[in-house]
């Protein structure tokens, strides 16, 4: 069977809270009640542990590597983001340059270009330069797109944020209005019955006072009756006259 509670709080009528010491006592009762309330759970324990990407072995291995703090193997190749000139082999730098003549024009290739490893180095450098050039072209295109359409996109995004903000503020204002109207209704209802409550309270106090007066008078009569009975018994004993028995009806 559930406990029955009778809530009779009338904050707009009852003024006992303003009496000395009452507010302190109320605060102590509230603090004592809050100590018995269950403590809020840790937010970390509200949701079960979720194993991310459990079906992807590669991502699982990478997460495990990050968890253990180990470096990436193999490490990221940062040379693709650099534009370095080709390195010449040490044996090629010591070789003499060969001169070839084609008609009236003379071409003097370096010794490293005539070697297979030197040619591969130059081809790799050219490939890297082309990649860097393509990357820069893509960046230029992106910057041009941002310059052309970025401001409008941000304006639309800001408009959406302002619209969402206006909806949130409107919802908050509506809730505040509901709370204010509810408090006004409670105050009006309580003030309407305040006079009747005060009249009934005064009548209750008067009836309690009358009851106490009757109880005091009854107690006095009982004491007086006991004294009279004792006096009657004493007179009967002194005069030798038996006490008269009360007649039973």
C-alpha cells in the first residue's frame, strides 16, 4: 500500500516562514531530505561500452596502436609535401662531364644524368614537382570557389543558426510565460480562499478554546465534587449518620 501524502502548502497565504527561526528550520529539513535522496549517477556509467569498428580489423589494429602509444609503422612519407632537388650520386660528382655536339648547338649533360640511378632520381623529382603543382592548382581552385561562393554559404549558415536561436528563445519565452501564468493562477486561487481560510481558522481556534475551557471547568467540578464527597463522609462519621445511598433509576 502506497503512503498517502497531504500537501497543504499555501505560500501566498501562510506567512509562518517569516517568523523568526522558521526559515532556518525549513532549510535544515530540506538539507536532511536531500541527504537521503539517491546521488546522481556518473554520466560515464549511463551508457554501455561500445566497441567501435569491431568488424574492421585494420581500424582495430590502428586503434590498438594509438591506445598503446606506439608510432605509426611505416611512418607517413612527408617528402611528397616537399619540393627538394634531386640528389646526385657521390660517384657521379667525381666523373668528368661528357660533351656532345649536335650541329651548331652544344649540349653538356651532367654525369649523373647519364647513370641509371641519376635518371631515376630526376624522374622522381619531376614527378614530385608535378604532384606539388597539381596540389597548388587544386588549392587555387578551392580558394577561388571560397571567394566566389563562401560568403553566401556562410550567410546562409548564419541565417540558419539565427533561425534556430530564435526558435529556442521563443520556446524559452513560452515556458517562462506558462510559469508566470501558472503562478498568477495559484496566487489568485489562494488569495480568493484566504479570507475563508482565515475565518475557518479563527472559528477552529475559538472552538479549541471553548473545548479547553469546558475541560478545565469539568476538571474543577470533579475536584469540587471529590471535596464535597470527602466533606460529606467526614460529617457522616462525626454525626454517626450513615451516608445516603444514591437512588438507582
